C-alpha cells in the first residue's frame, strides 16, 4: 500500500491559492509545448513524403486517355494502342516520361504519323517529342504496345475464370494502372476524359467507366466503346468482362429525369444480390442530400461483379466481390469521396477511405437510428499505433491499413462532427463537395482542413495535427466530489490524461451530470494533464459520466462510486494479466486508487464472482488522504487466483462501493 502524505484541509487551501496561476502555467507548459511537438512531427512526416512522381512528370498534364485494346483469353495478353493528349506546364518541353511496367512491350510511338524515339526500362517509358512545346501548348501521341500484364498490389489486371467461364478484371489502386496501359500513374493527374474501347470474344460483356456509346460486332469478337466525360484518375479506369447477366434500376432525381443504375451480375448470383442491390437508389438519394448531387449524374452508376474479396470504387462502375449492404454503401460513397474528389497522393488516402467508412455509419444513422450509428462506430474502434497520414507508400498494405486509413480515419470525422457541431459538420461536407478548387480534382489534408476552418470559423490545427499526424489517443481518468452549499450543490470534476505513448490531447468533452431532477450535459475543453472543472447545481448530483455518447476515441477510467466522504477509481491496469512477469520474475500488479475526505475506518476486500472472500487488502482506520493499493492476484494463502471476474469492495464508515475487474492467466 502506498500512502500519499498530505493533509486534506491544507491541500484545499493550497489549491485554492495556486490553481489560477498553475492552470495558466500548465496550459503553456503542457498543451502548447505538446502542440509544438505535433507540429514538428507533422513537418517531419511531410518532409518524408516519397516522391513517386519523376521531375519530368511535373512538367506536363495529361488531359485525355484513349484506350483501344484487344484482350486475348487464350494468350492472356493485352494488345493495341493508347492515345494520350497532354498540356505542357513549362516552356521547352521536349520529352515526357510515362509509367509502364517492363513486361509490356512497346512497339512504336507515333505523333501525327511521325515515329518518335523512346526508351523503356525500369518501369519508365521515356518519349522524345517531335518538337519542344511551350507552357500551355497541347500535344498528342499514340503508343502501340502489348504483353501479359503481371499483377502487382491488389490485383491490377487478371485473366481469370468463374464457373469455368472467362472472367477478366482490373483493380489498379494504388499503382497498378501501369501494369496494363502506359499512363502518368499519379492520382492527382486526372485526365479530363477517357475512351475505353475493349475488344473481347463476343460472348463476353464488358463493363467500364462512363457511358456505353456502342458495341461493334465483328465475327467472333465484340468491341465495347465506353466514354468517360468526367475527370478521372488512372487507378479508377477499369474493365470487367464476363458472360454477365445484366439488369437496371433507376435513381429518379427529379420529376422528369432519372439516372440508370446498371448491374453486371454472375448469373449464379442473380437472386442473391437483388435484395441489397435494390437499396442502391435510396442510398444515392440520401448521399445526394447530405453530400451534394451524385457526381456523375449524366452518365450512370453501377456494380460489376469480380473475383476479389472486397470492392473497388471504379468511377461510375464499382467492382464488387460481394453483395453485403455495408460494402455497397462504402463503395457508393467513394463516388463522392475518392472519385469526384481524390486524394492528391496516397499519403492522404484517409480522405478517400475514412470518408467512405464514415458514410456507412451515416447510412445506418439515417435509415436505422442513432443506436445503429453508435453500434457501427463501435465496430470501427482502433487503439493501435501509427499515424493516419501514410508514411510509407512502398507498402501497399500500409496504405490500406484497416485500422488507420479506414477505422480511425472514420473516427476523425465522427470526432470532427462533435467539435464543430452537426450543422457546421454537414455544411462542411456539402461545401467540400462543391468547392470549385477541389471538385473533380485532387486534395490534401490541409486543403480539407482549410474548408473545415472556413465553415467552423476557428482554427483546427490542433485537431488535425494530433489526430492525422499524431498517434494513439487520450486515456482519461476522472473523479468528482459533491459539496452541499446550502441552497445548491457545488461539484468538482477532475479530469486527468494519463496516456504514456503520446502527448496531451486537446478535445471538447461532454460531462453529463445526473441529478435528482434529471441529466445535464456540459461541454468542457480539456487540454492539460490535470484539470478541475467546477459546477453549481440546484438539484443534487448523484453521478457523473464522461463522454457518455462516445464522441472521442479514447480509453476512460471512471470512479466506480462517489460518496460524500470518499471516491474509488477503476483499477488499472484492467485486466490484470498474471502471465506477464517482470525481469525480476515478479508478477504483474493492478492498482486500486481511492480517496477519503475524513478520518475513517476503511476496508478494501477482493471477492470472486461467487461472492467468496479472496483477500483483504486494507482493514484499518486511515486519515483523510489519497491512497493507492496494489494487488498482485494472490489470495489470502499466497497462491495466484484463476482467470475470471473479481469484485473489489471499498467500505468507508459503513458506506460501500464495488467495482468489477478481470484477471487473465
């Protein structure tokens, strides 16, 4: 047992004198220093940004891709040509560099029937242009090539089978477009439009981006001519080809207009997909209400089944490896967050995946209520290490880390909603989608932050620095004390941050006070290691809850019971892991902290789940003070207890409080 030596009355007088000065000093010394630490970390991360764009690729902008490709099922090859149009961004541009993996063989490069010189090695196709171009001038080239695509990352380009019938599909995120066609494979360089002409055996049906202009049949083959008129990143250009069953639904967005929703389904799955696919139109309608109009309204939306376990938000035609409602909703939301507005590079992939993941929760909230929203957010909790900002782009699994890029990123939006309030949050989403600087373009975290601040009316540096560029989460301990002030009640709530792996967090915290006349919730701004918040109530406070509605990604340790004369905290750590030992061979311990305000007879006992006494830790009269008692998991005979649930009971002058703890071995 550790006894903290001090006198309760003297301590009150001391704190009354020192708190105002200390709070000011602590704010400067703790939060502001910590804020600087976050800024330093952010700058280090940004400086660490891998440059996946060559210097030459910053000198021109691709405005159009025209793919004209034949797919051989037998040889598993892609062959044909790609027309590329581009604009010079600098003067004297006389060559360009494109991404194309070495397994694809370039036959020739033409410009107005003139053969251009090129080299192709190490994944770069370097082309000498016919002449130098000045900034703003446009040019066009055509690249003839062919080969067997070799899949990298999640899939890239695949010649597959489903039920013994050919299935050809692409999945080019993050850097897989270069596996099957020459391009500037950078998400921020969006072509203004694209033609995707794909020739396949005539029994196959090809789904792709945009609008199907025509199908040209020629003997045993058919050419599907798709046209995408909206800006598109290379990784969002896709094909899926199979002997599909096709059918349509419609999103009716006005009294006179509707948009077709096209479904390309494996015939064996037709009845399995219908129920959830039928929810697509209502989801488009809801997201159009809260995000803004569906971004590709003059074209279509659709699903094409493919042979990958998840989904991929190919622009206007999501590829699906399943038909669950969360998957459908997630990929649909990407049409706004990822396709219309695309992360400028995959360091900022949370702007795609976090938004789509949070959209799932918004869908549950709208159609099924607040409880389903809360349940969905609980399923996305992530307490692991790492920054949401992706440090290492060479690791595809890190880019698409489910805990960071998806779940914690969704929690950032959930928390942002509480920080700015519902009205401002949903206005942020609409303003973000409509902002001419980002609509159909590419964004960074800082660009999104700027829009958030413009709507909210205050700086959010602290929020984005600690949650996007910082790690982990706050760990809150809190306690409260009620004093009868005659005609009212004085309440002190003390909040401590005790996280050890990261700095302090600044967050608004809901403090809900249950009184004899009802509950009252007050928002306090917490940013210090220890802060005391004082309240006055006419009715008697009987309990205090911190962040009861779970707006903050955090761990919280609440007092198990408060009495006029004492309080007791939840034990820490909980669970007590008896299998962990120190270097000296000592077993782990858990601490039970409590405070008594008057000299009292105190008993602290451990019971098992059957109510049988395991061990008495304290049985004595103690002066008013704060105490911390360790328990090493041993019983009264010195043996270690079994795994299970245990109860500790603190009795102070006959008034008692109990709390549960877990022991594992």
